[in-house]
């Protein structure tokens, strides 16, 4: 063994370790900031042990990241030792300064990105993160600029990077010291083998069967404390892996649910009997409508951006979050136990349009190989066949997630976005930019456009609309007069994160909801109130990102309203359970049975007004509701004895089968 050369190598190893320990400390400090900022816990009593475990587990997870970073220096130093090149060893110090700075900077970026992601989704980075590239990226950048002090954030971040570079450089400029304990080691190969094994264990993070990054154990019964352990960089790599698998077409929902070679079994579970149609499996999800009158109706379905339900419990004259919609929620039909199909707009919209549950970890149809597939069993095709004019109206840009292109294949004769809405305004008495916010046109103009279509129509109308306003950066029109939003102590105690930003979010929420009420005011004064059904729902409950709940956290996190306006003559004929459970997949099957006479339709969802039916709500986070029960599946591969979770898995398998059948050219 060359002791002098080995001493130089170990001096570099020592500096690398000091730098890694410094960065591990910074990562733990970041975790502490995350905990303090997002913690919904009113008291830490009873949780101290769990919190310590979470931070220790987090340190181990951070160590796996550092282990990956160290892998290259380990290999380089071993190679340089055997090349016996002191000159290259000296050069390696400069290389490692920049190498560590770049890798630490990348990890730091994802820690910060994860911090921001959590503020919106209340989860660490997942596959939705790539929506930054799939969404309207320009609008997102405007959102960041308007919602956050971007200059201050960037100043702090680059100041941090400069400080980080200074520390790394200082560590590597410290004077080398002779390390003489090598006389106890006879073979350099044994020394390097030991180092290599230690590096491998750091990467793996555990002696267990699964690497720590693949299997992160829970340390507490509290969901938030368990999330504290995670770090943004590992969350990003996991999300990236999921995206790559999808792009490589490795997404196989039939396989993970256990029905790949036994799809008939899934239909048996769905039907609750072995007596199924095995010749044509889709006949098992084919129904015939049971219309209860002979009247014909226009249909308007509105999906309101981020219209979560739980905040509405604080409605009062002082905190008038519902605005003009309050009276209609009271006098019409409001289903209060609905959950969203997905946690993002596109996932819930797809579920609504295709009468299916959202498939976990799947990508938007409009950005997949299905983007030009016509799912001819879906609502617009059925209503078009019955003589309706079919329209999809979006308050934003139709290029968002290629939505406009996909919708054109789904039976909609008119596909309109913000420009169509603006161009059809009868009166324009403001500057053009006052009609718009970064994500689209203000909601009031979307609703005016819907009323205009009804007024100008000479045939039955089928309209599906998606609003944009209750969305970052939470703009409202300059001339809008806010309703009272006084935050009492109870509300304040249930808001997490930046309170000023929360007030801005809820002001935007109040505007968006109020405009639905204004729309209904005008609608109910029109001739259409006697021949039109209006449905209002939400895409998800993103207010969950800034709220904490006293009870039933699982339900509240996904809870959205589902409102029906029915002409009085029709409403009087129905017996409606407003506590029924369901999700987006069930909305159109309900409408089919109110508006179509003896029409066959395919649907995973059920008629919500059929009281004898057993109703389920499905959310893509693998949450299932059924009457008063709610359960969550941790993994699709997981075997469970809980009947409603097995029913959910069967529904997902059938959904995948249905989609593939239409892809093949049903």
C-alpha cells in the first residue's frame, strides 16, 4: 500500500464527508422549516416520539441522496489511487468543489419546489408535478410572480447557493494532514471495498428487503408526521420514474389490480354475481334509461375550479363565502357527500366526461395515445344522437393539456375557449386585459356566454363548461365588489400556511362561487328555468392545501358539492337522498335517466337518484366512500379483505378494459 498516496486520498474523502455532513444538516433544517410551516397539529403532546422518529427517518432518507452524490467521487478516488497520479488527485479537489455545488444545488431546488408543491396539493411532489410543463407554463409563471415575492425568494435562494459554494470551497481549501493509521491495513483493496460497501449502504438506506427510497415506513398514526420524513428530491425521482413507465407503456392497471388474465372476475365483483354476460363483457355495464316524464330539457353542467366543500361550514353573514349561491344551495338539490374523482382538474374532468373513475397514476387522455380516440359511448355522442346541439366551453386556452383537440373527438360540435367567449361579448366597455386573468377569462363572462347560447338556440342544448377563476394567482375583476369575509378565530385556527395568501385564495373562491349564484339569478328569471337542468360541481378541493379539519380528514380532503337545479315539475316526481355518496363518474348516468327515453348507455357510474342502488365514490388517491364508510387503499397491488376496496379495484380493472376496447376501435 502506498501510504502517502492513500493519505492524500483519505484527506479528500474526509473533506467530502465534512461537506456531506454540512448538507445533511441543511436538509434537516429545511425539514424543520417544512414541519413548522405546514403542521396542522394544535398541540405536539403525545407526538414528540413520533416527530423524533420522523426526523431521524428523514435524515436516513436524506443520506440516501447524499449516498448517490458520493458514488462518483468514491469511484474516481479509487481509480486515481491505482493510477498513482498525485497531479490528478489535486485536480480532483477542484472538480469535487464544483461537482458538490452543482449536485447540492439541484437537490436544494427540488426541496424548494416540493415546498411550493405541497402548499397547493398537500402532498410531496408526485406525477402532477409535470403539469408545470403540460399546463400553460406561461400562466403558471405569472401565477408564481403574482402570488409570491419572487424577487425575495430568488434573492434568498441565490444567496443560499453563494453561501453553500463558499462553505464547500472553504472545506476543500483546508490544509491536508497526514493520516498514519494505514499501517494497520495491509491491503488497499480491503480499504476501498469497505468504503464502497458503506457508500452502497448509504444509498440503500436500510438492511431491509427494500431500499429506503422504495419503501418508506410510517412512524406515526398522524398522516402529516409521516409526510415529514419524505424529501422533495426523492419524491421527484419517484414521480419521474412513474412518468417514464407511463411513456414506455408499462402502465398496466389490469396487472396491478390482479385482473390481467381474469377480467371476467372483475365483472363478477362489479355485478355481485357470477351470472354475467361473458360473450360481450361490456353488456355488463350497459344500462337503459328510466325517464319519469315526457318533457325535453336543455342540460348545462358546470365544473367550478377548486370548489371544495369543507370551507362552506363557516358560511355566515360575516363570512359570506357562498355569496349569491347560498339561497340556491338552500332551496334546490345539494348532494353533500360527493368526492372528486381526482386531485387535479384534468383527472376529474376526464372522469366526468367519460363516466369513469380516475385511474391512479395515469396521464391525461389528451396527452396520451388516446388523444384522438373517440369514446362514442360518452355523453355528447348520446345527446347528439337525440337531436341536441353539443358544446364544451372552457374559460381558458383550449391548448391547455391539448384539451381542445381531445374534446373534438368526443362528440362536441362546438368547442370554445376564452377567445370565443370574449369575441361573443355583446358589450365591451373596459380595456381588453380587464376581462382576463392569467388562466383565462373571468368567470362572469363564461356564464354570460352560456346564457347567450341558450337564448340564441333553436334546438335542445347540451353544454359542459369548465371555469378557471378560482385558481392561482387568485385574481378577481377590478370592478367586483367583495362580499363580507371576516375571518373569526375559529376560521383562523383552521387555516394553515401563509394567512395573507389564504385570504387571497378565499377571496377568489368567493368570487367564483358568487358568480355561479349570479348566473342562477339570471337563469331563473329566464324562460329556460322550466325546460333546463343545471348541474354545478367542482374538480377538486384544493382549499384542502390550506385547511385542517376537526374530524373525518379523509372525506373532507376530497369533499366537493354537487348541485342540481331541476324544473319544479320534474323535482316533484323524485325522491332524492342528498346524503348519497358518489363521485364524478355518477353525474351523467344520473342525467341520462332524467333526460333520455329508453336509451342504452355504457357507464361505470350509477344513477345517484336511484335510491335502491348501492353507491360508491372513488378518488384517484385510492379513496373509496360508501354511505357512512370511507377507506383508503395504500397500493393497488395490496391484498385486502375490505369489500369496498376490492369493489374499487374491480371497477378500475373494468375501466381499463373499457378504454382499451375503444382504443382497439369498438
